[in-house]
């Protein structure tokens, strides 16, 4: 075992985070306040940040997301992915939770909490349809989940996203409301737009991470790569996260401050959604016999959402100033602190699982 592997094992077993990770809620709170202050004190910053876009997403946000994802995907041991793809319990559970339960739950909560606010309701349903990529890899890594399993599940959900998003949008925003005698809303989004979003926000950092590991190990060896290179790039994942949060709050700070009641109403069903999806998936993973690492990965990939896609679709379909777009933006603003908190819950819940050595001996 390399020194880095030993350190990671100690962190996972003891549930301890680095100093940078330990105070992540503090850094996130500071980033939120900094973003709001920037948006209020420099009004022109919003136009500047939105001047150039990639897939409907502000270029600075896109840059932050790519910087955030690259270090974690560079840590993945791609030669171990076959052990993940062979785990049918994990793959089937992820598909069911993400594509059957998740969208249905968000649809129900949106109608329960926001029956009189169709724009916000539609925005929430779009968030529920946009399944996990991007930030979920960060939460999984902080909670000492299975890094290789996270990479596989994110890739799997991305493929399903390209195939299923348009059809699910029709089902939950048009067909199902009409069948139930409720108000329906059309959603026109092309598979090309979704594929572009996935290609940019998953394909680019995934390819970069894979090539970095292959070239780094080939030239310098695995020990150098994991003991010297990865520790240098690792903190950039959190730097990218914090930068993204600053930009998001700078862009939407005015709406948040001017419509606090609306933000609260959007936040309530989101809080319920994240709690049910994460806790239900965590309990389910343990019940079907997954170890702590893969149970944690299952829970975070089921609870997390692809907010980049949700925001892009809401803006492209309804406009940047729409209630649908505001609901899409509130999504990550609630998701970030909630899932950070669930990182600590995960590390605490590790005590209810057998030690890895016992798991391996049993299997």
C-alpha cells in the first residue's frame, strides 16, 4: 500500500477529514456571502458573467465545474472499473433510484408544496429530471465513498440522461398532469442539447482525468502519481466548488434577496427531497448488502442532481428571468449545504457497517 493509499484508508476508517475539508461548511458560507456581496456591490458583474455561455451555462460557472471535477476524476483508478460494472446490485439499484423513484418523488413534492405556483413547480420538476453528475463526485469523495463506483454511476446516469430526459419531461410536465386532471406544461428540449451538456461537464473532465492518470503512471509510475501529483491537484476540486458558488450567488443574489419568501417555498420541497432520497438510498444500499463505500456512493448519486442541465433547460425554455430558472438556481443553493451536511452523517454512519477486511472475508 502506498503512503497515499494508507492515508486515504486511515481517513475512511476514522471518518476524519483534512483541515480544508473539515471546515468546508465555513468556506461555503463565506463563498455564498461573497457572491451576494459581489452581485450587490458590482451590479454589472451579472452581465459580465453571463456574456459568454457554454450549453446555456455561464462560462465562469462552466470553468468552475470543470476545475472542480478534474482532480477527483484524475484520482479514479480506471483499471478497477470492471469490479464496479460486475456489481449488478449497485447498477440496478442506481437506475431504479435515479430514473424511477427520484423524478416521481420530485413531481409529488412539487405538487404538494407548490400547487399555486406553476412556474416554481415546473422548475422543481425539471431539477428532479436532471439526474446526478458533477458535484456528486465531490460529496462522494469527501464521504470516503467508492471513487471508481462513483465514476461508473455518473457515466451510466449521463447516458440515461441523454436518452430519457426528453421523454421524462413529456411524462411529468405534460402527460401525467393531464391524466391526473392537473395543469400541464410543455417542455421542448432536444437530445442534442442534453448530449452537449453531458459532453462538456462530464466528458471533458473525465477524458482529462483518464489521460492524466495513464500518462502520469506510464512516465513516472503509480507511486509518484498518487503520492506526489494527486496531493498537489486535489485541493483544486474544492477551489473550483467555492468559485462556482461565488459565481452562482453573484448571478442570483438579487433574486434571492428580493424574493426571500419564494426562495423559502422552493427550498422546503428540496429539503424533503434530498433527505428522503439520501436516507432511503443509504438504508436500501445497506439492506441489499452493499458495503459502506458503495452504499455511500449509491446514496449521493441518487440524491444529487445535475443542476447545470436543469438551469440550462429552464433558461433556454422559459427565459433567464423566469420562475422556472429561479427554481433551478435555488436547487444547488440548497443541495450544496445539505449534501455537505450528509457527508458528516455518512462518516458517522460508517460504524454500522462491517470493517472492509470483514466484508472482503465474507464475500
